[in-house]
C-alpha cells in the first residue's frame, strides 16, 4: 500500500525523504514522488516505477529545502502513471499534498470543485484534497497566520468520506507542515531540532525511536522544534510521546540476502520474545487482560478474525483455544465477517489477529464487534498500531519488525501467543489439570531450540525446490491442524513464486480435486497430528497411485515413509504448537522456489505489506 514520509528540520530534506521511501519499498508501490519547499516556492518531482527512478530525476540533488513530503503510490484510483503519482498540487501551486487511503466521495467532490472553476490533471481521488484546501484557504482569507492554513486543512478533511493519512505543505508557511489521519496509519518521529513523519515506523527508525501516534481526526502542525496537536474541533491536545523498543538494525537485512530469509531465521528469537516472561510465575502472566472466571464462563463463543496469514494463524490458534477453554471458537476472514451480520453480543469474545495492526478489514470487523457489544482483543505486532487503539484490550506478539511482504515470523509468533493465551484462559477458568497446563508451558519454552533444529533440517529443501520451480501447479494436503499449516504453506508459495497452488483437507480430495492429479504433479503433505496421520497417508497414497511426486513434512519418527519422494522430519511437539515448526520447511521451500525463479521475494508483484484500504 502507499507509503508516506515527511521531514521538517535543518538538513536538506530530499535525501532523508528518499531514504525513508526506500525503507517503505517493502509495502509495495508503483510510483514515487517528493515535494520540498524551496526559496522560490514548492518543488515537485515524481515518476513511475521504483524510488531509483525518482532519485535519477535531474535536479533532485540541487533541492535545498529543509522541509518536505514524500510518497510511494500503490494505485487505487487511476492507473500507475507519473500524473497519478503523489504529491499532488492545487491549481495555484500553493499546496502540495500526499495521501494514503481512499476518498469514497471523490467523484462528487471533483464535480463540485469543477463547478467552482478548478481543473484536474490526474484520475486520482487525492487531487481533490489540495484543491479543497485551496478553496477553503480563500474562504478564510481574514484568518491570521497558521490558523488560516490549519482551518483550511480541517474544513477540507471534514468534506472527505473514506480513509486518509495526509501531509500538506504550503508555500506561505515554509517552516511548517500539517498532517492528519483517519483510518490510515501515520506516526510522527520526534528528534532534536527536527521532526519526521511516516506511515510506518521502520522508515524513520534510524532517525528516532520516540514517536507520537495520531488518533483519527487529530491534526498536527510540525515545525523543526515543535509539534502542536489539535482535535477535530481544533482544540489543543496534549500528546504523550511513546518509545519504540525496535532498533534500526532489527529493520535492516543484517547480512541476509533478503528480509524474508532473515525473518525466517529470526523465528527462534522471535518466538522466545513472544513468550517473554509470561511463564515465570506459577500462573501465566497477562497483566494487560482483565479476564475473570465469571467473564470467561459467561462466554458462549469466541471469534478469531483476521486476514491472510494472520487468519491462518487463527486457524491454528482455534484448536488450542477451543480445546483448553472449552468455548466454541470460530475463525473468520475479516472481509467476510464485517458484512455477514455475525452473531456477536456481550457473551462473545472477538480476537483480532494482525501483524501490522493496520489492516482495514480487520479494523472494520473490530469496530462492528464493539458496536454489537462484544469484548474485543487485538493481537498485533506493532505497538500503538491503529487496531490496538480501537480494541478494548491489546496484547503484542513482540516478533520485531517484519519487513518482507510475505509474513513468516509474525505467523509463528501469533500461533505461540495464542497458545500462551489459551493456557492463561484455562488457568483463569480452572478447567484443566495444572500439571497438564504446565507440561504445555514446558513445550512452548523448548520451542526456540526446536525452531533452530527445524531451520537446519529444512535447508535440504533447496534441491527439491530446483525440481519444482518451473511447475504450474502445486497441491498441499493435510487434515485438522495440518490442513491449517498446509494452507499457510500454500499461500507462501503462491505469493512469492507466482505458482498456482491449492491447499485441501485430505478427505476432500476424492470430492473433486483428485481429477487434477496426474503424473509428475507435486503434492506436499503435512503430517503432524498423530491421530490423523494414517488418514492423511491414505490420501497421499491416492495421489501417488496417480503419478504425483510427494514431499511430506512430518514429526512422526516411526512412520513408514518409503512411498514418498522427499521427507522432512521435524522435531516432535504437541499438535497445538506443531504449526510453528511445520510451517518452517514450507516457508523455506517457497523461498527457495522463488529464488530459483529469480524473483524479488521481499516485494512480490501486486502485494502490499499492510492492506490499509478495503
Ligand atoms: O498485517 P496483517 O497481519 O493484518 O496482514 C494480513 C494479511 O494481509 C497478511 O498476512 C498477508 O496475507 C501476507 N502477505 C501473507 O504473507
């Protein structure tokens, strides 16, 4: 999705902005641009394609301005083109604006502005914004100083329907920038004698680790030494500064060829961080949660709502939460949940899983659940992310920054955290033998070593990737939690290697899919649930008989594996946490296949790291 960077200080803004945009490249984009305030007015430079193209625009190194805004665009309204890329300026060239989000009423706004004499050069929804600001600026001509600028931005924003994070500069105020957000992320990084702005913390992490988080309809006026905040009615607001524990090294490749590979290899550390000190006492520590035995006993249902990989982590988490709490638990895709009028009331606990905490559908699903009276719990990786500010309760995965578009360590940390949560809930409910719960804790504490071992074992898949990388279709099979794991592995292959792949519950094979199995087709089986392994093997036999080549991922030591072409045996674990280990070979397999194809694994085509629009 689009990325925003901004700078106000004493240094030349353009190199800082470009550096920030490069750090946002992982979000996915099709064009990039910057505006700075120069002695002779606002400069505007933008181009299609990579930030590198922007960097090569002649004259960009001559920019002297110490205040500027920058953007990477991921096309929504209007095709990728130089004209449609941001920043956008108003007709008088007094204002320059970058915007993330979607303006839903852009057509009526455009018609209205046209009727007032404004002209448009792009197909974007964003171009309305600088013109609307200009329109109000002329209306507020009697206002003095920065008030006039602020009021104009506010009035323009009140006309907008949809989601937005906006940065505005104005040639009349060369020392200031105004920013505002609604349903789209924006953070202000505070440093000595300079302030930074970004849609995403990693972009400015090398400059500062102290941040202000803007709430919906909060406006901020930035100068080099100061940030002033205002609410929707322009009353001044005091804002607390937050410190972020992530460091810039954590957001760098650290010697790895790609972020994805680095993040796969970080999973021993990240899963350890997820557990933290929660198991140090006799009972699981969750100070952030206020669950009582009475409350949990009153629940008739738990929903786990998420998108993509987070939803797959939810499928894995459902097993442990339902088994230990004994409360019926359902997993829903956020984009479906929000429109299907779900049965949610005060007897429902709704858990929202999201790495970024900014996924538009997941946030909308949370708001709906709140309206219906449910308690909402956000599980996110990003401290202070939008969802955590909406939810009744929030807990963090502490996996560290995840930059690669394909989610890996966030998934494993989400699965671990749901295990820890399930144990905590069971302790509050007092519904399972404590010895049994303690044994589950032991297994979770042993996970990081097993993750290390699994990483080593999985490296053998490089060879298999070489056999598969030119194929058109790959099938994944599993039953129970193994189906959930297979589905996540299947998504990984799809998104970074562009190979069509499907994941099936083993028993479903005969009901149609087996028609697609022919000689040479690759089928990957996940076999970790000992109660279902035999059933899955029967399904795999069915595809072997029809000529399929098979890879199996298993933790069953005494399995007869002669029939399979490649076998990856991972360390044993209980089925609640087996997704953490079994997904690793699947992540690495997808990675190796994509590398064999020579693809950019960190920035797969058409995908964005956080999907902040519907
Ligand atoms: O930030 P979130 O966890 O809410 O993101 C949800 C999905 O967009 C995300 O998991 C996506 O499916 C990944 N690209 C998968 O690797």
